């Protein structure tokens, strides 16, 4: 039933519309019109105002033909850089860019697949539950659209997000993450004439970081220092350095312990550099939860629907644990349970990104079978 030519056309059209994070208004306008043409009630929330973007999350509601529980289908409209002026190349069933930009299959493939599923349902008069579509903004820069989304706007308590690279599984477990910013305040001085009068903030930060265990801590936990800014000139002892990092873990206790260990290291190191009862160097810390963990039980209906649909198609659906975050983490923390499914995208966030049309067709078929099973009440 899937019209691969139509799916290909929509995908090509979508990826060639610039929509880097916080600049999704153009594609949102087009998607809104397309959803309205298909009979949905469509509106946009105020997430754009909240996050400083040029549009909000796009929400569409389709009435059901059966009494099954409403089902959410979701993907994000934004892409990473370099994502402007994308030129699509399609050869031997594979989409790529021309090599100067990303392709944007993360997550434009989700948008195209969802539209194809909606079209197949409508043109074949297939039974379906109420379907709610949410296309989020600014996912790539901190899941900001999902964070700003008010779940009272929709009725769905279960659903699927299309935003994974694992072709053989459904992602049900993802870690929680803390994000931190550490500012080390030192003391400036002329680096050639009176360096002893200064306190080098970069030296303090460097020593603290050198003593840290970064990277993979164990099978559940990782941490990283990803960005450092500091200094004014080579002839000035730097009086300020800012360090940005994160900790992720599937275990809340480990997340707390590793975060505290890292932040405490900056305080201890700063104390080692203090002299003459000075209050410098001084450490200033900003700590926030980036996103909560996702842990969907293996026997949850979202998992059972996907596994049964795959089985009916002669495939096996593995239950996956990942180390990254997605809109699913935010929705889970708000009480909306979503499994994350693959669209076939590979090498995302690089100019080597690609996706096979047959993989997008496969995901569309899977979603249709999930909807059929759910509509028939075969899984409780």
C-alpha cells in the first residue's frame, strides 16, 4: 500500500527546506497546510516564544474511526548545521546530499514517513484510532521544543517517535543527563611583567580537569567536558575560564555521584591555588537537569505493539538501550510513553549522511501494522 514514489517526493521536498534549529517556520507553514488538507485540526503552540525560535511545535489531530486509545506520532522539524541549501542526490535507492551539507534525514525522514502513513490510511479507509501528530522544534539543541510542550494539548498517553538509527529495534531506555557550567574566576596580571601577581584561571581549570575520569565510567554512565572558553590575550594572565560539560547515566544514584565528584574537583583545585587569604580563585557553578531518563517496561503496550507488528511482518524487534537523549525522554518525564523507532538514517550530523528509500518504506509499513493491531484491540 505504501506509495514509495510519493514518500520519496515528500522526503526530497522536506529536506530541501532549510530548518536549522529555531528557524523552522518555513517548513512548519508547509506542514501545517498539508495536515489541514488531510482534514486534521491543526495548531501551533507558543514554544517559539519560550525558546527564542521563529515558530512553535506543530500539533495535528485526526479523529478516529474506532474506539482505541489515541496514538501519538512524532518527529522533529529542525536539523543541525551545515543544513542550509541542501541538494539531494538519489542513486541506487539511496538518498545523500551533494557532500557539502548534511542530508537532513534526521529527522525529515520521520515527517515524510508519517505523512505517507496518514495518506495510506485515508485513501484506503483503514480503521484507525484518534491519531495525534506532534512535530517539535529545536530538538537538536537541547530538546527545547519538547520541554516547552504542554501535554494537556493532546489526549495521547502512548505513541511513537521516529528518531533512531537502529533498524532492528525499538528504543525504550535512555539515560538521564545533567548539564553543568563551571566558571573559574582568577586574577588578571601582565603575563610578562608581573605574572606572579595573577591567578591563572586556565591553569586551575586544567588541573581540575586533568584529575577527572572522563568518558565511559561504566556500562550505565558517561561524562564529558565538551567546551572551554577563557582568556583575553597571550600577555594577560587569564582571570576567567568557563567550562561546559555533562554527565549521563541510567542510574540516578550514579548520575548524582559522578556529577558531584566532577564539580567538587573544581572547588578542591581552586582551594589549592589560593594564597594570602585571598578569595580567589573562586568557582561559580550552574547545574541543571538536561533531561530525565526513559525506561519503558518490556511488557508495556507500546513495546508489545511494535514487537507484534514486526513479528507479523516476519521480522524481530529487539528492545534497545541507548546512551543518547531524545524528545522521548522529555515526554516520558511528563507521563507520555513513547517508543523510539528507526527511519533508516545513517551517519547523521555529518556530510556523509544517507538513508535508503526501502528503509523508510519499511518503517511506514511497520507503523501501519502497529496502527492496525492497535485499532483491532489485539494487544492489551
